[in-house]
C-alpha cells in the first residue's frame, strides 16, 4: 500500500451449482472472506434465519424463518434452529 496508496481492487465472486443445471434450487451458506486480519461472512439464503439464539428473544423469532422459509411457531423453535446453525 505504501508504494501505491491510491490503488483499488475491483472484481467479484460468484457461486455456481454447475453449468446447464436449471432444476435444483440451492443456497450458499457462510461464505467467509478474510483479508489482513479481518473476516467477513456472507449468507445468501433466501430467508432470514437467526444468527444466534439472542436474535430469537423479545419476539425477534416472529420475523425469522428456518432455511426452508417456514416462519417459526415460537421462540423455542427459533432457538433450536439458531443452535443448529451455530454447530455448522
């Protein structure tokens, strides 16, 4: 960076489930990118699920869904899903 302080990096990344594969429906979970000691994790699931059990508290479970898009019926169901996600 010292040699080129105004340099920029452009580009991108993509997820491919195979060429000419129009039938399956897929989601990408926990894509992690690390650079220079910082880490970012992206989750491209089509539905917002709990990142941790605390997101289920105080009615937060009402705005979240499981990976198939089904809304949670109660806080306990949301917490179970959050625990499953954290185990990877």
